[in-house]
C-alpha cells in the first residue's frame, strides 16, 4: 500500500484575469490562455541564437525600440545595444531587466537569457529570487518587480 500525504503549501500563485477577461466565462478565459500560449511558443520558435535577431523580434513584438526599452528599465539605449551586439558581456541584472522591460513570459525569458549567455545559478539565492520573479511577476511593471526583489535583498541596479 502506498499512501501519499501532501500538506498545503504556505503560499500559492494564482492567475488573475484583467482587461475584461475577469468577467468572462471560464471557457473564454481558457481560450484566451490557449491563444496566449500559442503566441508565446510561436515567438520562442522564431528566436535564433543571435542576440540581435532576438531583441529585434521581441521589441517588434512588444512595439518597442531601444529608447523606449531603455526608459522602461532605466538603462541607456546604447548599453542595451552594446549588450545584444556582444560588444559587452551582459551582467545578469541587465539581462533580466531586458526580460522584465519587455514583459517576457518565462519560456521566452529563459531563451533570451540563454542567448545572452546569462545563466541563473541554482546555488545563488539571489538568482532563485530572480527566477521566481521571471516566472510569476513578468506581466507587472518593472518598478513593481524591482520593489518585490528588493524585499528579498536582490538589487537589479547594482
């Protein structure tokens, strides 16, 4: 006899609907999420190993340019450009700010970090907080994500 006993977790994460979907039927919410997932997979499939190609694709997808993205994440547009052109080795903080500034879903953030050569270290607690934010906070404004991470001692502006 095998018995699995699972206690409830101390925390859970939930999907909250906005932009009119909060009042939609469950069927409509599911359809919206399925469409969203298909779009994310399509974007991820178009990403190559070239950082410039990826950032152009993602900025076009989000209707942004270097100036707009730079203003969103408080990084000079030239710094972002040099980062994706491989002229400078990106810091993990810069790479994740790019992901947050573009509101990238987790699967696309993971691909972008890989393309930029930035790996989150599973043995660094700061990197695990960043991973959590990439997974559950990505739709939120950058300032709110920064505040969240600061509560756990992670400063993306260092």
